[in-house]
C-alpha cells in the first residue's frame, strides 16, 4: 500500500469533531484520521457507483434488451466515419 503523503485540511465544528471521534471509537478505528478517510473513501466509491449503475423494472428492462438485440440503426455520418479508416494512419 502506498504511503500517504497528500494532505486534506478540514474545518469542522467542535460538535461535529466530537461526533466523528465517538464514531471512530465505536468503529474501533486506530485514529480519527483513519476513520474519516475510510468513511470518505467508502462514500466516494458509493457515489461513483451510483452514477455507473442503473436499475430498470421488468417491462423497461425487456424493452431495453429488445432495442439492444434488434438491428443497429444506420447513422450515415457514423458509417462515413467508419469507412474512412484509421485517422492516425491516413495520408493526405
């Protein structure tokens, strides 16, 4: 595991600090920093996951899958771009 070398400075109320300290104690965190960082990282992962995952109900899921399973819609501009070849290997 890489050594932590970056700093994150926070200003919080004394009441919020006491709350975090109590939570760190009951969570058996060795330090308040360990508790705050692990809690923040867990929440960050959850926030990002919620934006990558979506849920559909049965009827909507079936409609979505039928669109995926159906034939692709031809988009002339995309077809032209695909037929143009690799843009990095083109010569003028």
